[in-house]
């Protein structure tokens, strides 16, 4: 099984699962074949995503952005102060999260115990 994200203006609007027989040529998975299958069945623009984060850094989710320059799916930015880690394409707080159960307080730019 393979997963494909539909994009509208670079934003993920849905993710579908496609059978192996619809994504492969001679038994070898090919993202272009799967994207074409999705387009032919449902219309729109499709990009393969990986449930195991094997490609494009992160599994695509609703309202994620597909960044073509990074070839990555990026989650919506959770807080204004957070920055994108270029190595993982994940948002990180300006202060490392302590061990345990903590929530981010944007007003104080700090972690607070839950």
C-alpha cells in the first residue's frame, strides 16, 4: 500500500491509500505511477507520502504544506516563535522541551508543566 496527498496550491487537502498494483511497474513501486493513478481517478495534483516518513521527511496531514524546494511535507507552524529545523523539516521551540509532560506557553516562550 502507498499513500498519496492531494495538493491545492501546495496545501494538503486529503490523503488516500492506493493498492500496490496501482503504484508499481514490474513489481517496483513508482510514485509517479501512483500519482497518475490518483489523478486519473480523482483529478487534482498528487504527491506520494510515507506513513513511515521514508520519503519527504514527514507523513502528509491535512493542511500540511508541500515544499517543493525541500521536497518535504511540513506541518502547520504551531506557534509564531517556533522555527523550522532544516534537517528534519519539523518545527522546534526556541527552548528545548524538558522530560515529562509539558505544554508550550507562547506568551512566556517557555514550557509549563501539565
